[in-house]
C-alpha cells in the first residue's frame, strides 16, 4: 500500500482501516476488477467526476461501463505497469460510521519503457452499514 502522506500526528486504528479499504478500492480500479470495486460501493453510490460532465450520477451502472474497457492500457505493445498513491490523505469523521476522506490521487504508469504520472483530487464518503464499509459518494476533479 502506498501512502505518501506527511502528518505529524499518528493515525488511529480506524484511520488506518479506512485508508487500507480506500487503497484496496483504488487498486481494484487500476486492475479493472469490477467485482472488488462493486463490493466496495453502495448500490446507490453517487458521484461527480470528469466523465459526468458536472452532472450528479447515481448508481453503479455508470461505473461498470468503464470497467468493460479493461485496466486502462489502450496502447499496443507491453502491458502497462501502474501504481496508485493517496497523497496527503485527510480524514474527517462525521460519526463512528461515516467518514469523509480527501486526498490527491497519483497514478504512475510505465508503458513500453515510458513513465508518466497523472493526478486528480478526490473526496470519498464512506459509511459503515451492517458492519461493512461502503463508498456512498465520490467527488473527483
């Protein structure tokens, strides 16, 4: 798990748990693993993302479309290797069962020997329901 944050205060167990759950979800996106991603989301997850063109989208079908395209390597040749990092994660606990997680998402790729890094800012809201954490909202810019 990559964790490029710098913070003087130690993280609590619940902070580390949410960061690990979010990291696993990000890695499922990188791998194109729809089942793992779907398991991390509420069925009525909502989002604002670049792909929604400013429109609030609700539900998983919108996200599933992008998983049909594979792990994101459109270029011919060697498969891409990639790594995803949450830089400077900030957690705001609204209750014991709801947390807002904001960070800069860095994706490093190597395709055919060429390196690239992309970034975006994300806020994800996680809610614990029946003992299981689910992503209920995403805002990415």
